[in-house]
C-alpha cells in the first residue's frame, strides 16, 4: 500500500499542475486558432486561401486534441501504476524468476515498457489512419505500419536494452561513483547514436539514394564546399512511401554526416528553395548548435545522475510506494516518474534557446543566399504543404515552440537586409 506523506502529496500536486497546464495551453491555442481561422496572415496571402486556412485549423485542432488525450492518458497510467500497488506486485513476480538484480530489472522495465506501448498503440493507429489520412498525408499501408512498429521495437529493445543492462550493472556493482560512470556511458551512447542513425538505423525504415537531379546535386555540393563542410553525400529519401509531409535534414557525426531530402520536398520546391532550406541546416552546424546542445545536456544530465544517485539511497522513496526495502531498478523508475513533471516546466527555457538557434540559422541562410526570397518561399511552401498552424497563441508558442512562429519568422527575414557574413 502507498504511504500518504509529503513526497506523495507533493508529487500529486505537481502532477495535477502539469496536467492542468498542458490542458489549459492546448485549449487556449485551439481557441485562438479558431478565432483567426478566416484571416490569412499577410505573408501567406499569395499561397494560402481561406479554404486552406480552414483546413489548417481543422488539422491543428484534431492533432492537438489527440496529442492532449494521449499525454493525459500517459500521465493517468503512470499515476495508476504508482498508486494501485501494481509495482510491488510486479516486483514480487519478477523476483520469483531469480534472475539477479540486473536480469530482474531488465524484465521489470520490459514489462512496463510493453504495457505502455500497448496503451499508446491505438493513439498511433488513429493518428496515422484517421487524422493523417483525413487530411491527405498518410500513404502508409497497415502492413507497413506494423512492420515499422516491429522494427522500432527490435531497435529499442536491442540498443535500449543494452544501455539499460550496462546502467543497472553500474548501479549494482559500480560503487559510490557509479553515477559518474553512468553519466559518461550515456553521453558516449548518445554520440554513438548520432553517428549510427544515418548509416545503420534510418536505412531500416527508408531507402536512401543519391539525388538524381545532376544540377541540384552539383549546386548542393558547391554550397557545401563554399561553407567548408564535408558530407558523405546528398540523398533522396522515399518519404512519400509513408507520408506526403515535406522536409529535409542534415544528420550524422564525423564521416557519417549526410544531407537528406524528402522526395516530397524535391517534387514541390524549386532548387533555390531547396538550397535555402539546406543553408538553414548548414547554419546550425556552422554555428555549432549541435555541440552547444550536447554540452548543455551533458551538464544537466551530470546533475540529474547525481540527484538519482542520492535518491536511490532514500528509504522514504520506496516506503511511499509500498516497498519495504530499496530495490535499485524500482528506484530508477520511481525517480524518473517523480522528476518527469519537473522536466515539463523546463520546456520554456529549452524552447527559448532553440528559437535563438533557429534565428541564427536563418541569418546564416540569408548571408549564404544573399537574398531572403528563397528561404521565405521555402517556409511558406512548407507551411502550406504541411498544414502548419499560422496563428499559434503567443503563450503556447512561448512554452512549446522550438522554432519562432512562421509569421514572425518571415517578417523578420523580410525586414533584415542581406548580410555579408564571412562563411
């Protein structure tokens, strides 16, 4: 049985504030959108008409409410397993296997992860086959959806299971400084994933081929040479096999760096717009945004691992949720659940930092292209093709948006003269 004390009450109050804030911000954003669904913002008048704007409003509302219900369901699920006595029961069953602390911990997390995935399976299916299909985005068959799901489970199970196994061994056998070794392990794992993703993981889901347009490929390579970046290649990704959404990205680490263009993007954008989009991504690399993010995250994670190390030794943590003695893997789960609501309220700071990075990358693109027209055209077309919300509520955007709102972003580009920045 759970023990009612200040730990549990504090967690419940924080969880209630978390859920209430999430509900309020999403409702606020949808209400604001509906009030503006007939007024096309000035920068988009030539590409978005009132009918398209109504479609954007409907798509945003449907997606927002699904995300909100999914998020609140996840929070309710966490509260249910914490307060119902399910965890002590599960630990008793897992302990009966006599697999040792590490083996029992792996089984414990596998069961919880599996149950959580089953809980969210209907939301994923509804998003793909109802909402995305309703607005003309989904091209994925049910068979492909299942195959992608199984591949994802296999990858997460293999790589995540290996990392968890190493972490549990450090907790059990690493001594007083286990948290320091764990911090270095996770940091190394993240760098490894950054390197592995484009060459090992992504090809499991999509086909990557050299861009067939010789003119575009040459211009992209010239652009890369101009800024002094080397990438493994410029690739076309078969995104249309799953969705009609458009995008492009620059990924990888070291020799695995590569440029990826969605085939949907190649089909709908001009060469100048594509180059502007890539210039923006290159700006992130030239401004060392990835490195800055890694440094900040590593500093924060060092503090988090120290807090976890102290928390695992706190008897009241286990007593609160019905455990008579400390169990290392249970402590890891409990602390992650307790710290999660706190992490939610760090979101505005993270968003503000990322928006600053996006403005710097836009400035770099402006200098690189020597005119704002290509990047403005690309942003407008991306917004129209992806049914992006053109009128988010300012408070919602401040809290959640990693990119400046599109209207604000385009007006800033329009008012900024081309810069003669050295590349």
